[in-house]
C-alpha cells in the first residue's frame, strides 16, 4: 500500500500541481522526504514571499497552486500574503506542518494549538484531519474548494507523522475524481438583461478583473462593440487584473475608488453593467450618491458574497465568461453611436528628478507587446495606468487587497508560470522591502524579471492620505537612505541606478532583453502622480 505522502504526490500530479512553493521547517521535512524529480520546489526565504510567489503563479497559470508553510509561526508570517491572495481570488492550497500526534495534546514545542481556526477569516476552508488516513481526502477536498467559484485559498494542517502512514485503498478515488463549478445565469435572466441593455439610451460597461480570470476578454470586447458601450475599468485599488484592452477605442479610463467620485464619472448613464467586479472596491471614504440620478446597475459576479454586499443595483451570480457569452448571443447590433476614442495622454516633460509619469512613459515606449506588468507602486498606480494601454489578457497583476509585499514576490511566480513572456515588476522602494528576500528566489530559479524601483524617499501614498484625512504630524512617512540597488546586488541580482531619462531607457532596454533578473532603481520626484 502507498504511504500518505505517495498518495498526496499522485494527487498533485493528477492536478498538474508539481510546482510547490514553500519555506520548510522541521515539521514539514517528512512531506519533502525523497522529493521526486518530476516536482519543482521553489524556496522563499520568508513565508510571506512563498505565499506571494504562489499567488502570482496561481493567477498566471490558472491552476490551484500548493504553498507549504512551517506550522504556526510560518502560517503567521504568511497571513498578510494570504489576505492578498483572498482578495485576488487566487486558488491556493496552503498546507502547514503540525507536531506529531502523540505530542499535540501535550502542546509540545511548535504545536499549532488551534490550527484550523488560526487562518480564519482569510481562507475558504480550514481543516486538520482527525486521522492520518484522512489526509489524501482532505487534500483533494481543499483543492476542489480552492478551484470552485469564487476561487481562493484554503488551509490544511498536517501532523508530521501522518506522511509515512499507510494510505487507505479509497484514497485512489480522491485522486481520480473531478469537481467542476462553472454555471451560466438562467436564460430568462439573460434575456431580461439583454432587453434592458438594448433599450437603454446611454449604457456603460464597467470591466472588472474576473473578466480576465474567467477568460471573457474577447467576449467583453465583442459585447462592447456590438452594443457601442463605453467601457471603464473598475477602481484601481480593488482591480487586480485588467478586464478590457485599454488601447481599444471604447475604453474610457479607470474609475476613481470612492463613492461620490464614481457617481460623478458615471453621470448621464442610465444603465451601468458591472462585469467581474465588486460594486465597488471603495477607498477612501468620500460620500456621495451611490448612483447618478436615473441610473440602474446590474452586476455579474461569480461571488455570492460580492453580490450580497453590494449596496445598490441588481446582481447575477454566475460565471462571468459564460454569462457574457449568453448575453452576447441575445443582444442585437445597437444603433447608438460608437464612443469617441479618448486621446492618449500627453508625455510629461522631463525634469530633475524625473516624475513617476515620465518613468512610466519611458517604460511604455519600450514595453514588449507580450509583456506583463506586476505593479506595486501605490503613489504612481494611476500614472502607470494612464501612460500604458495594455491590451492583452493576462498582462497586468496588482494586489487587490492593498497589502504591501505582493508585487515583488508575485512577479517571480508570474514569471515562473509564464516563462516565455517578459515580466516587469514596478515597485516603490518602500513596497520592495516587504518581500525583498524574494530577489534571492528570482536568482536561484532563474526568473528573468525586470524590477523597476521608483525611489521617492517617502511613503507618498500615506502623505496623500494624511492630507485627505486632515492628519498632521504623523511619524514614519519618510524613507531616507534606502538603497535597493545595493541590496539587490547583495542577493546576486544585476542592478543599476539610473541617472536621467536616457540612462533609464538604456538600462530598461538591456534588462528587458536579459535572461536573468535585473533591478533598475531610479530617483523620482516625491508626491502622488496621477497622469
């Protein structure tokens, strides 16, 4: 009879989960014994980095991804990254070791005394099997739950002596069975929405990240073109992916992330169709009407919680791609005028130090057509979105939860999942510190990410919030003397400190054509950059 470890490895093979991210401790070593040659173990030097890399990998590959942490302290280290993974709807199987069963009641050293409760409410399901024989079934159950809509992380605690136990015969059923969960809205619901959309005088589409995640990119474009819909992206802080090609003539821009401003931007539209986004990822709190006068809203989401918590409008809980396909089949060609294209932004003038917009503009000029952006530069997020016009699916990843540390780690995972596409990770120097040890992993696993660090020597986004919230004298908002280029060199990453626009362009050209990870640090003017 196979052992629990052997049955688990067969389960992972059957699910295409042969890349494992982790940071092993003593309680995890039994799982890793005799590690098979057809698996790849990606080491993160800290658990939050391991989770962040797995998050990026899961999103870019579309598969449930396994990340293994070290009992209670390792799970604790990784929980901020698990928070981000939940917001990103990333399908992660998070496992952690546990003391041997004979010592758990004694609460011996490294016992996670309430393992199943610890990661709540950040996971869809959390469990510690009562017997070693139950581990294969519990792993399979976790994989199924992580992959079902809305996707997200699950957690399983496994006592370290379970792996060498004999697996039961019925474990083979757990390995071989499949669970699927995509569902389209009822035909009468789709027909009603099609009538409302076609009858509206000035409808608008708000495209959210689940359009990309569900594979609805081309369908959303076809719907916007057939119905002559102007298209806005859902607010940037809550939009971890792009739902519509931003170089398309129907694209208008990115909605602001607050209640009053959203209603102002959507003024004049009588039907607002929101696909693949919550309604809405608001922050900060700027009061105002939830909807413009005379407007109705319909949301399409695969997440019952998103549908239930929306403060206004109707909601359809179903697979975003399948429902948009059904809707496209029902709507006729509209007689409305097509939206006028939005003119591209003016290139910002060169200055010393460079503005973040100038840096993003230089990167946009050189950016490969099949490139991928992973962004964690909070004070210049909107500047980047305004300078770029990304127009391919799977080209943009952003931490929807807002917790720092996602970008650097996730970029490595994205690159490992998409080895044939160039990946650029745009960071603030403050953001980089949350996952800086990930640079070691980039070198160790030959992930040729280009890390572009914008150094403004402050937490500019926090200074902006301080102004907005009328807070004066807050400490800890300045970041003098951070030298990311020197730190990167210490981890073995080829690094360059760019001086001026020409030097930046030259460094970017070199890094984008490199087969190894490289980091470019460039000084930028302090403050928020919006255009």
